[in-house]
């Protein structure tokens, strides 16, 4: 396994200064770009560099990589962190409601039928916006927690695994709710 932290000369820790990471990546990318570096491995090196940057700039992927390097990645079937469990049902309910409403809108053949669903679409979209606000707040809190773990992260490896799961679930839920809200806001 390639150590992306070492590749981009970053400290092996949960929180990274993203501006510094970006500057290091740009420096290396300029040197390793196939147009600049004509060695036979330049394309593969550049692809690895891009993957390293993609991984380290994303909090969830960074934690996953860090835990994998430490040999302590969460196992399959890890449970949702207990304080997020209520959001699982809320997100599931919203997605089910939004998908059903979108299917009904697609099935309507005329403008009158679609317009009758308009108020229900707006209410569901509003519910999605409130849910997104809560999810983003939890995500921001997880980022703050990650930032505070840099000094003692090796002794708190179990906390990092829980934090990784938080990012995994929250990131997925935010994406799903954003997609449904976008579809609800789009014309039929």
C-alpha cells in the first residue's frame, strides 16, 4: 500500500491543512506531469499523485487511509454510531417519500396533474433542506472533532474508527438528500 501522506510529504495525522496540502500537490503535480516528465513511468506516477491528493483532501478517505496504514480499519458491518442512528430512519423516510413523489410526478401525463403535486413537492423539498442542515451540522462537528485529535490520535484509534464511520454515513446521507432535493426542485 502506498503511503499517500509520505508521497505528498504530509504528517500522518487525521487533520491536515488543506491549503498546504494543495500547494504540495501542485508542486509535485507540476514536476510529475507527463508533459514535463518524459520518463516511462510519468503517467502512472501522475495518476498515483492525483489519487493521493483526492484521498487526503477528503476527511473520510483520509481517515480510512490512515486507519489502513495503521492496520486498524473498521470491519465490514460496523454499526452506525449511536448518536446518528435516529438520522438513519429520518434519511430513509425522506428518500422513500421523495422517490415516491418523484415517481408520481413522472407518471403524471399533463401539466394539471403535475401542478397538483406542486405543494407536496415544496413541502418535501423543505423537509429535505431541514434534514440537510442537521446532517451538515453533524458533519461540521465531526470535522472539528477530527481537528482536535491530531495530538493523541494513536492512543485514540477506536475514536478515529468511530469518526471514520460518522464521515462515511453523514457523507452518504448528505449526498442522497441533496440528490433528492435537486430532483424535487427540477422541472418535470
